[in-house]
């Protein structure tokens, strides 16, 4: 497709080209904001529904909180306001009048939710509170990029309150696992779970955990975070409960979020020079039927067969589209490749005569991905193919990532490694170390992976003995 | 329940009591805003999912647009800005700096969506554009009331663009029908479809249609609107297409919306002095199992049977809850009545011995609603019961409404009728007439119903001959 820049030539341009040409999103006439078009939003809805199911299966309920937060609320937690106040959008006028207290458009909702939890939680019987909200938040970003960093972005934010730190810690890890499972099993994106270094923690958290993925240009994308907020917000908002022993205690809270960045990850992990390659579980259209004919009499027979295949696939729960546009097959092939539809069903006059179709796989280009199969049993065959494509995409992404992580033991090795992938390097969890490496290599400390080979190393910067290694990479 | 004011004593207090006690929503610490709690949000999600299905079945797709609208956009359509500018919340500061152009938080999105459609629509091949968005909007209201009128409220807004007025008019009516069907078939709320009078039109529309419902206090609630925007927004935003005849033409656009007001309607149409009564199709919990026992040995046997019933009902797709709290059965009965759960399943030691349960219907109070049935075939029996309750609630509401609409032919009759219901009165579609009646009776022109008995009357105010009658009532 001439429309797309090639990935090797300019990955960043390729990304923008794919978003535009595959009709995922468009720029809005508001600084740093995008409009998500129907095809992109349908993909987001599919991802959202899977994640929402996982939240509900782990005992969470959805609720809705206001988009406005009184400025005084943000000021109650010192680290929090420090982190977020430079990025706020502020409403100063309402109903034609200057507001006495300006309202921030939420950059995240710990404060207003903390305030509500303080009203709702009275006794140990009220705990845990396990609530999630799907919404959009606003952070005034200097440099924006569709899905990855926008002024307004859609996400979900979970907020929970617990009686003990043991329970809240379990929750933090449970939700990190939920995110990792969603990324792996539904988005076919392998991720590394880890603890954020001190310098990369959420503003107001005692510790932050994240999942980190490698994009097609070997850069890192933080794809979700889960925060242990300790008692910081409980203290700031007075979230207390009367325990069984009749004494009043502060709650322990958590928060966790995944945004439409994950959609950006799906684009950048799987896409190729022909466009998107979507995992079948989340693809808005899982299979497209392209009828092939030369004249009107061929057309009639082919369309009849195509209609019948469409009905069969649809009734088997496949999200299928019959492309009956007045365009050439070549145009249609390119168009659906661009949009990443996992399976293409081609049917021509010979297929009609033979009771066959040609199947094309988006994940395996050209002839290697093509097979000729009977129309009988097609739905089952395609459903099986979806599973193969789903796991094939995950395998490709995992191989690519693993081939591009280097274990290093010196600063020189790290410098070289992060030019073309991730480095796993022993370092102290020290903001000064993170800062120096970032300054000198442009790579950041992505996380200390939870899975560590036990051992003792020397910090590549300070030379001090350390027991953990961190993942470094250039990041979005 | 002592917790609730009785409906006859003070309907308005009763409404607030139910919302609080049934855990639907709470007041937010932001002027005129509410927090929707998990039980309330689950109800809203169920309603939303049904409506969303109906939108998709009529060919619409969802998309997402920014919450911010440049002030200059609102100014482009003269009537629109006149209607909305007094109610705007305005962001004047972003990222610590005064914005050059302030941003309105969307009160509705015709303008920014119009701007986008102008980019997307080039040719007749691009039409129609059929898009919906689920979001929240902000209007700075003076007097607020949970779900009925809040500063921020959740809704959906559909926006479509068409080649001809014939097609856009069809769309306006199609969506009005979708709303009426959703209200009737899922919310069990009978509605009257009608055309809004000139004075009640949406700001910027050529004509507005609405569905109107009667609440339990005989007041009206406008439950959804569908607008024929003519070419007003197409002209303001330059939404043009190249037609088959190679000439450039302006599009015809529509917009239509239903908000969480409909949830308020469900509360006010069906609720009684014991609390909510929820239609089974949208109830977050459709059936609750209450185990009854006196001692530990009874408890063991009863809980075992209750667990097994729970599993059976759940596997039959019923949204069921087993209430195993350490509370008395009486407490639990009241609690689930308050929350409007349609069916109660009671099981005690004698039921365990006999293989029976007692079923209670929320829509039929006391003994009349109670039946003793075998455990065998319970899921099917309850599923049938849901259908009976669903249609029973609709029937009750329809009877109540129809008994409280009076056909009038003089102003004096109207004055009397609107003190205790709706009046159907012949009037001219004249803002002066609407204004006088509102001023003198507090009743407003709800709509000119689409279903009219053909005839000729005299306007009850001006005496001029008219061919339509309008529905008047005091309204929320």
C-alpha cells in the first residue's frame, strides 16, 4: 500500500498512517484531543468488554463519579497535587459566573472517590469496597500522540478500600494479573509485570506496579498500572472503619488503571507494512467475505453463495462482513488487510461450482497463509483458525520481544543494548541512578520485573551491591 | 419501612428517600452533581445495553468525541448558542496557563460533531453517517434533582447526516420509535410520542419530537428527544457532499438523545411505599434467595438447598443473589423490597423436606403475590414469572396514566385537569399560548401527540380554529 510509510523507514509515521488509513481515529479541533471513529471505537469496546468481565469476575462493580473535582480536594494529598497540578484543565466559569472555587477536570479520581469512601465506610462490614469506573480524564500534555498520550483519554480507574495492608496488597497484585492476562489472552500482547522504581511511582502511592510491553520498534509501552496507596489517601480523606475490636482504624486503599494506550499497543505490536493485524478475539470484524466475479451472471451465482456463507458464519457467532461494494477484489483485499481483519473468505465462480472457498490469514502473508477448503464445516474451520491466529500473533510478539532483551552487567553494555531493544541491568532503586541513565541514554527504568533470577550484582552506575535487576528501554 | 416518606404524603421526598435507601446514588461534593453507586449504575448499564443493541440493530455505530468544545464552535449556529451559552461550564486554564480560546465542557455535541462530519463527508457514497456516543455532558442548572436534572449527566447522543430531508425525517422518527420501544418493552414505561411545540424545540432544530411519560405523582417527564436539525448545522459547519449529478449539496442532519432521566422514570413510575419495583428485564438482581432457619442444624440443610437453587438459577441465565447475611428474614425481605428485586425465593426447613420453595412477587404485595411451588422446574417457572411481572408493571402504569388524562375543550377544564393529571387540549402551536398557560397553571405543553383524532377544534386560549390537540401537564 503506497498509503503507508514502511515501518523500518519511519515507525512513528507508519503508526499515524495506519490510524488514519484504517479509520481508527482522527484529530479533533481541540489541542491534543482525538476523535475515535466507529472502527476504532468498536475495537476499544471489544477490549473494554473483556476487561470489564474480568473485573466483575474478581468481585468488582462499576459506578460513576463526577468529572469535576474541587481544587481543594487535590491539595489534600501533598505528593498527589505536586504530581498533577501542572497538568490540570480548570473550569473557572459556570453558568455565566466566576466560580468561588475553581473545579479541575479530573486527571484521575483518587481524591473525589476518597471523599465518597469516607462517607460510605463506617464499619469493617462495609469492607472491602471494590469499585471501578469507565470514563475519560484530562491531563494537559505538551506532546501528544493518538491513543498513547492525549489531553483527554479514555480509561478505567479502579479504586478499592480494605481493612488491612495484606488485603490491599493482594488486590494490587490481583489487578496486575488481570491486566497481564487481558493483554496476553485477548490482545495477544506479552507483557512483563514489575515494580516501578521510586522515581516512576504514581504521585501519592507507596508503590506502583506496571505491565510493560515491547512495541514493533523495540520501544517500551507502559500498558497499565496498579498502585498500593498505603494509607495516604485514607489519611487525607479520613477513610476510617470501626473494627471488630471496636477501635477506629484507617483503611488501606489501591487504585489501578488501563487506558486506550492498550489499543495503541495492539497497533504497534502486531501491525505490519500492510496495516493492522488484529487478534480475532478483539477484532471488530473477524472475517470478511470477498465475492469474485467477472460479469453479471457470475455475480448472481457468487453473491447467492456468499450470502449463504455470511448467514452461516453470523449464526455461528462470528463477526463477519460481506463486502459487496462495487470495487475490484484487489482493492478490497488491500482495504481489509489495512484494517487487520484476521480471516478473508474469497469465493469465485469455480468455488461455487466446487462447493469450496479460499481462506486467507492476515497473520501469514501471501500464499503460505492461503488454503482452499470446502464450504461444509466452514464456521468450525474458521473458529479453529481464529484460535491459531490468536496464539500465533502472541507467539510472534513473544519471540520478537525475547530476542530483543539483553542482560547486561556494565553501563557500556546497557548503552549499546537500549539502542536496539531492552536491557536487563542490575541497578539500585535510586532516583539519581534513573535520572543519570535517562539523561545519558534516553532509556528509562521501566520496572524491576517481579520474576527475578536470584543473585547479587553490582549497580552498573554506583557499583553498590544490588539483588535486583531492572528493565531499561526507550519508552513511549 | 419507616425509612421512606410515603408517596402520597410527599412524592418528592419519597423519591429522594428511595434513591438514598436503595443505594442508587449519593450527592457529590460538587454543585449539582451526583455519584451513581454500584446498584444504580448496574441498573443504568442494563438499560444502556438494551438501548445500545437497538441502535446497532438500526445500523448505528458508536464513536467518541472530545468533551471540550472551542467557544467559537458554539457561536456558529445562532439559535444553538442562544439556548446553551447561559448554562456552560468553561475551562479557561490548561496546564497552568490561561487559554487563548476558552473551551466549553460539552452541553451537547452537535457543533464539534458537525465540524468532524464536514471533514468526513465528501460524496454521496459517504452517506448516511449514523453515529452514536455514550458520554456525559454538563449544563449549569440552578435547581438540581438526582437523575432528573443534574449539572453533569450521563446520556447518549446520536448524530446522523443524510443526503435528503426525506431520509433525515425517517431517521428522526425511527429513533423516536426506538426510544418508545425501549421505554415500553424494557423499562415497562408507557410513553406518548409527539411533536414539541415551537416554544419547546431544541435550540437549533427545525422540529423536535419527544416521548412523554406520566410519573406516579401524575407529573410529566420528557424521557427522550429526537431532533430534525434541517440544514442548520450543515450550513453552520459546511457539511456538504458531491451528489450523483456532480453538484455539491448540503446535508440534512439529525440528533437524538436519552439520558439517565429514564432511570428516574423507572423509579417514579413503578415505585411504591416499600421502595423500588424494578422490571425484570433491567433489574440488576432479578431474584433473591432468602434462607430461613432457626438454629445451626436447620441452617446447614437450608443453606445446602439454597446453594443448589442458586446454582440452578444462575446457570439458567437468571441474575440471582443468595442473601446469606447474618440478619433476620424480615430485615432481608424489607431490604430487597426496597431495592425492587422482582422475585423473592424463600426456603425454610419445611421447604427442604417437601422439595418446595415460596415465591414472592414484588409487583403484587402480600399474600396475593405469594405462591408455593416445587423446586423442580423452578428456573422455568421464575422465567415465566418475570414475563408476567414485566407485562404486569407495564399494564399497571398504562392504566394509571390513561385514567389520568382528560380531554378538555375549555381553558377552565384544562386548569382543573392539570391539577391532577394531564389534559389533552386543542391549542394553536404558538409560543404566546404556551407561555400564558404555563404562567397561569404551571402546566407546560408536553407535545402534540403523533396520534391525533382527526377533527377541528377551537384553541382554548385564542379561540382560533385548530386541527391538533396538545398534551399539557406539570412537568419535571
